[in-house]
C-alpha cells in the first residue's frame, strides 16, 4: 500500500504500517516488540518521513535482542528516590517525574520500561515532594522530566510551578521536553505564559536529527525564546540516526539558528533492546574531536556518559591534555600535539 499523508498521531502498528514506517512482512515480530515497549509517533514527526526520524520511533525487530549488560533502570533513577516521583542524586538539584506520558515513544529511551503508564504525578505525591524539598533547602533546582512534562495542560503545569516557586528555596526550574520539536502546536501561548515567571524556567529540548526541526518546531522555539525562556538542547548519540559528524554538525547549527544552545550529547544508555543504536565511546570521541575542529564553540555540546548503576553523568572526552614528566602535552583541534609547561 502506498503511504498516504499523515494527519494524526500514530499509536499502533496498523497506523505505522499505513504510513510506511514499518514492514508488513515483519508484522508478527513487531507485535511482540510493541507489546514490550509502547508505540507512539506524532503526526508532525511521521510526516517528516526521513530515515533519521523514522528510526527513532518505528519499532524494530532488533529490540527483541536483550544483551546481558542492559538494565531496566540503566541510570539508577529508582536507587536515589527519597519520595516517589523524585530522584535526588546531586546535592543541589533533583529530578521530578511529573508524568510518565510522552508525545512520542523513542525506541532508545532509557526509561522505556516505565514511560507510557497512565496518569500524572498525583496530588498527594506532589505534596510529599514539596515536603521533601521544604526539608531539603540544599536543592536549588528542580528538573521536571517524565515522561514529558509539557504533555501536562498549561493550567496543571502552572499550578505545579506556582507551588515550586512558593517554596522560596529554588533558584531555577528546568524542564526536559521533546514537545517543542515533536508536537510544536502544544507550545501554546497559554503554556508560554506559565513558563514566563519570576522564577526562571529553563527549557532543555531533546532533539536528535536536523530533520526534526520543522518550520512548526522553529515556531514553537521562537515563542519560547521571545518569552525570555533560556533554551538548551540534549541529544542522544545514536547509530543509524545521527552518529555522523555531518549530521550532528547540521543539527547543532540548526539549533543555534533557533536560539538553542547545544548542552549535552549523551552516550546511549544500556536500556533493554537498544544495542543496535549503540556506538562505542571511541566513535563518540572521534565525532566530538571532528566537531571541535569545524564548528563554532557556541554550538559544541558536552559529550557525557551516565555511569550505569546511578553513579552520575560525567564528560567522556575526548581529552586534549596529558601529563608527561614535568610538562603537559596538549592536542589541538587538528590533532597535532603541543608542549605546554604550567608554572
Ligand atoms: C541528569 C541528571 C541531573 C541533571 O544533571 P545536569 O548535569 O545538571 O544536567 C540531575 N539529577 C539526576 C538524577 C540526573 O540523572
Ligand atoms: S520523549 Fe523522552 S522520556 Fe519520552 S520516550 Fe522519548 S526519550 Fe523517553
């Protein structure tokens, strides 16, 4: 069947097949994949139609191969949860899981086994989170994540932000979201109004491929930047999607053109059934080194690894400095080494 134009969100295999995103010959195995990991693609993303976008959302039979090192909770969200819904791993900041729902279900998601469950954070759970934050003033930043916090209505999100702001202990709230890119029409004027407040709200947009940056997505980012919302991005390094210097260069350039500062490039996490997306650390470092040589500094993200088991995120290079006897050797962006003596 020839795929027709996509006009609504795709939430099951029939819809994906009709849109030409999956192969009917693989249907039986894909049913198995879809029963293990939820399926959803927005109309905006399905309409893009490029492989770099399709591969992020279309279920793949390779997801049935689970490797021994792959884990249910690869970054240890649950290991550091003082109250349900909150992950507090670093002294000054904590993650609040405002909902488990997303607009899209990414095939490589590190929370793929918990996202998509019905319901948002309950009122009583949110009160317990507020109590914890009141008793823990060292937390100066709350990071709303999920799921995707921007699936919440402007009213509900505004209510949560009002309560967080009223604590008086926070200096910033951060929102991790894919909505401005995958469902830009959800960035309404009402939503923008609740983000534009005395307590600064920073938005970190998850985006992985330049083709995701549609005109509508650019419009959503513009509505946010015009309201004074600082915009950062995070990107997951993915084989078959963006693990090429040229693709990432285009992505980071389109981001700065849209007033978004590339923040993190994540080495892919060891989530179940995601081995086909993973690159090696050496490949990631080589890509970063190449970008350093050809891309403006304001478009350079930090390449990070979330250490499996919940031990935190750390930059993973490449390194430009090594000690040798009484001096340093520094590598320049072209790979040449230079002598540097620190006093
Ligand atoms: C990623 C993460 C953060 C945020 O880390 P930054 O380096 O500040 O972006 C905070 N808490 C937890 C538990 C995290 O996994
Ligand atoms: S939007 Fe984020 S939380 Fe939701 S499936 Fe994608 S990566 Fe996971």
